[in-house]
C-alpha cells in the first residue's frame, strides 16, 4: 500500500491482529501490576514512575516475558498517546509571560547542557573505542553519533515526577522549558554528527544542508499542525465551557487528530502536541483551565501503561563486556556533561541559586528521542556502528530511566519546590473541619467562646462577641446541642435595646439544622452550607455533644491565607 496511510495502518493492523480478549487481559495486567509497583515505590519514598518501569522489566523482555516483543510492538499506539499527552501538558506550561521572563535563561542553559555532553561523551567514547579497536575512523564516528544522542532529555519521566510531587518554582519552570526544547537541539546535533560519521565510514548519505532542511521542515511542520488544531480547539471549547465531558472529549479528539496527522506526514507528534498546548494557554487563556485540568485527570492510567511498556521493551541481557564498558562511560560522560553544562549555563544567565545547584539532577532521564535516534543510527549505519549504538542506548536507557526520576525528586526537594503547585481545591480536599473550626479542639482545654449554655444571657453573649473573632454561636443544654445563634440574631437583639439584657440564649436561638463533625472535609462542608443556605454550621462529636461552630468566612480566610503563604514561598525562591 502506498500513500500517507501506509505509515499508520500496519501498527493498527498489528494491534487488532491480537485477539480482543487477550488485549483486554494484557492491558489489565499492565495497569493493575503497574499501579501496585508505583504505589510500593511511593511507600519507599521513590518516585512512582520507577515502580512502573521496574514492573515492566519484570513482566517484559528482561524478565518473565509475559509481554512478547510482538505484543509490545502492537501496543505502540499507547506510547504514542502518552507522549502526545505529555507534550500537550508541557506546552501548557510555556506561557509567553514565562518565556519573556526566562527566555534568555532557557536558551543559555539549553545550549550548554546539550552541547557540553556532546563533546565529553564524544571524546570519551572515541578514546576508549580507539584503544580497543585501533580504528580511528570507526571510533570517531561512534563518538560523534553517541555524543549527539546523549544531548536529548526524556520529558516523560521528568515531568511525571514534577506532577507527582506538585512542584512549582524557578527550578520547575526551567526544567519544563529545557525538556521542551532540547530534543530539537539533539536532532540538529545528530544531523551534523551523522553526516560527518558517514563520510568517515565511507558511506553515502544526505548532505548536511539537506538534513538541516529536512529537520527544519519537521520542526515548522509540527508547529504549524499543532497550532492549527489549537485554534480549532479554542473555537470549539468556547461553546461547551460548562460541559466537562464534552470539553474532555473535544480536547482529546483534537490532540489525537493532531498526533495522527503528524504520524501520517512524518512530523514530530510530541512537538506538535506541545504547540497545541502552547497555543491554548497563550491565545485562548480563558478556556485554558478546564482543558488542562480535565486532560491532567485523564493521564494517570495512560502513564501507567506507557512506563510499564517502556520497562517491558528493555532487554538487559543483550549487552557484551565491551559495549557494557562503553555504556557505563556513556552514562558517566552524559551525567558529567549535563551537570557541568547546566551549571555553566545557569551561571552565565544569572539564574536563581536553586537552578544553579539542582537543575543537573533533573536532566538525567533518557528515553524516546534518544531511542529514536539510535534506531535512525541503526538504519543509517547498518553494517558498521549502527547495531552497537542501538544496544548501548538500550542499555543506558535502562540505567537512567531508573535513576533519573530519583534524582529529579532529590533536586526539586532540595530546591524546596515540592508541594507548592497547589490550588484552592487541593487545599479544600486536604483540610478537615477540625483545622478551621471555632471550638474546643482549637483552644485546648479552655472554654470555647463559640459555645454557650441555653441559659447564658444575651448581655454575656454580646460581651463575648465584642472580644472574640467568631460571629456565630452554638447553644448547648445538658451537654447536648440545643440550637444555633447567628450574627443576624444578634443584630435583631441590638435593636431591642435594654430589653435584650433580660433574654437568654434559648430565647433567640434557632434549631441547629444540619451538622458536621471534626473529620468532615471542606468540600463536604461547602455542600452543607449550600444545602442549609447558611454561613455557619454546628459541629458535634460522636455522642452529639457540641464542639464548636464552622463559619464559611473563616474557611475562606484560611484558604486565602494558605494561598498567600505558597505565593510568598515561590517568590522567595526567585
């Protein structure tokens, strides 16, 4: 079959050639055991993505081989979908305001962290290979190609850790910017290196100019397709803003159409998805939040499938001693080069101190683009260095995919950016009534100003009101909840004048209505406020004894204060 669809149909035909029941069972195995692995590693304070990959290694080519190579190949569409989602969400982080603020910093760091390991890995591999093979041209060609490939950083494992630990700050922003752009640098370096390597090995290949033109076509074509679908999505979402189901359906539909179009025409689907996200967050900002929020909620199961399959693809038993040495030197040279390059770039661009210190920890992961370039090297140099490069990149990917996320966690933790990417909804979900209530639990063993007896005089209540911060009161009788006195009640009493002094709490209280307990979550409390159409709710214990009062204004103040604290922490980071 000829034509653009010939690039797509074989994968889908391969996918559907497996029995439907088998596919469902395999997906269940992958997702279930992957989720278990992620949770176990999370308990060990290790990023969950490492658990996914380890489970993949166990059930894949290197372990029990529950997933054959043919099956893994048939599940490639899942990897494509996952990488598109990752690219889309990274694009959503690249706001023009951020690029204007950090643009020079991004470019400076990007160039040094990409080019420095190119020279270091290239030099080390060339020297060691020449010492073993005594063939300068082959050794130099291998050094050049591996040096180019090592400049790429895998966005998937890196950004998964940032999302898992809710990071926010200058280091997080820089990492998003770098991983979004350094793949393009890797492609250009590979074009240069492979052209030189081809001449060293005596092979025929496209000229450097032709390769650079091809890369430019791929980059700008991908950006154009992503922007076009971003424009389409912005038009659609404008008319379905209140329907979350449709927003998610249209968002994923446009993203997958964008990805499929890129595959048909041979463009980079990650860059295109990134462009789609970039367009939405910058040129349709009013529609951005629901699109990205809903897409983020859709991603966890796809990520589990993707990273388990990444682990399943790795075959750690095919490496020879010579290639093993080259692989270890590659990892060392790449790590050292990324570290030195990132520090030099951060120093030259006057980046914040946390970026200078901890950015190198966040640039170690290697996967998709590196593997793709190693496959390209296998095709470009099939009779010389190609097969060796493919094995080396496979082996090193195994190492850095396990260690990379751990180092990312270490970097963002040391930078103090974990837990700062929190919204009001996150605070509500993780806060209980006892954290914000007016009552016994907040003032130790002292008598609560929010609880009064049914025979307490109005004069005493008004005196308490003038000295305390709570605006409402719960009334108890024989240690049981009897009623509630609101601010509106007190206003009415003040209009009576001197007669109010003879009234008691029982004379003006209302029935308490719905109640909550100290362990009620804030989202549940807000539902009770709406149900009762009130600004205050009584809080009772397990035995029905009154414990205090929950006021909506107090909750709002608490959440606002927490958000301000987070913003101050982020500002202090730089």
